[in-house]
C-alpha cells in the first residue's frame, strides 16, 4: 500500500500484519498498532520526543546486565507488571490473590535447603526472622513436594547480586514442602530499599517527583507439576512506604502478619527483638512453568 497521508499509515501496517499466521500473535500485533498509533496521535508526539523515547528504550537494553535488569524494573515502575499479574490471577482479576510480580532479582540457581535452616550465608546484621509456610490446594489439602524459592534483600536494602560484600546466594534458598505441605526457614527481617536511579528508570522517577523505595518484603515462587506456578511477595506492614511502593506491587492480600517478639529466643539463636511470620499459600490447578530468570549472576566489586 502506498502511504497517502498520516491516517493511512495505520491502515497500511494493519493490512501488512493481517497476514500473520498465528491468530494470537495477529490479535496482539493489531491491537498494539491501533493503540500505539492512537497514543502518538493523541499526544501529537514530536520528532524530538520520539528520538528521546528511542534513546530511553536503547538505554534500558544497554543498562541490562547479568546482574541487573532495567527492562523489568521499568515495567514495574509503569505499573505494567502489577497489572498483568492481577489480570491473570485471582479468577482473571475478579478476586483477591496472593500472586505478585516476579521482580528483577530472582536467580534460577538458588540452592536447595533443608526445612528449618537459615538463608543467612554471610554476616548479615539485623533482627532475626523465622517463617513457617504451608502450601495448600483449592480444597485446603496440603501440597506435598512443591519446590519453593525464597529470596529477599538484606537489612541494608541490597540483594546479594547487587552487593559484592554478601556471600554468593546470601538470603536465598529453595525448599520442598513435606507431607503436610509445610516448611520453615530462618533469616533476618528484610528492609525496604531504593531502586537504582542511575538509568532510565531513575529518570522516570525523578521526572514524576516520586520517591524510589520499595517496602520490605519476602519473595516466594512455588512450583509443582499440575499446578499453576505461584509467584508472590509478602510485605511487612510496618514499612513507611507500604502505601507508596515505587513498583505499585502492594495489595492488601500481600501484607503479612509479621509478629514482633521482645524476648530473646536462644533456641533459634535470636536476640531481641525478632520477628515471626506464618504464611499460607493456595495453589490453583494449571500449568507449572518456571519463568526465565531476569538475572544470572552477581555484581562484581569495582576496582579502586
């Protein structure tokens, strides 16, 4: 089709894409073109603004490394990750759900750990935390043999892949549920943390006048054949940013009951204060699929 004017550009692209064989891909591409071209017309995007947008997209790729994923961080900062999660869980967005976004810090190779052991693999000061988890199916029956990945930031607000001072796989582990659908682990209470501001996401945060903090949380990913993989984040209600998460991830269902204990627990090796959390997860029947890990390695210390 010869392009006659600005209006005919959209028709030409839709006509070209209409030959796409895969029906779902054809549907997605057609909707993308209609909405993207509509957005450009609505805001009357200038050439300079378009060039700046291309720079930002290129910079996201350039900033993404084996230990940092700027693209995933941007998706969260625009609310897209949270929206997609809520649309695809909880009866397709109709009911409350414990599902949440994966985030940019999960590693596929997290170490297998015995129930009751600690995630702390190097000196990590902070209040002790003990977590008891139960995994059930929709009828309340225990799910045995589910693989559960757990990971979280340090009390300093850094994941181990960001922090060369932390041991490899510090505050990470992979557990298996027992016949009662349960397991437990010890760790330190995570802290809220700032997302990086030295890339395109930082430009967005500054331009919109927002803070760049995520409230403290634990990550869980529960995998077993026959069930839909459940990815979740459980938030500490006492975090000052619980109602203003820069990644828009906090729902009421995800706020955990972190119990403060003022007396030491020698049997756990905890001084006071320390915290406990009992967390129940319900799995839906469906496809068991591990996502592609957004990172694969640990940041290296910079040479002086």
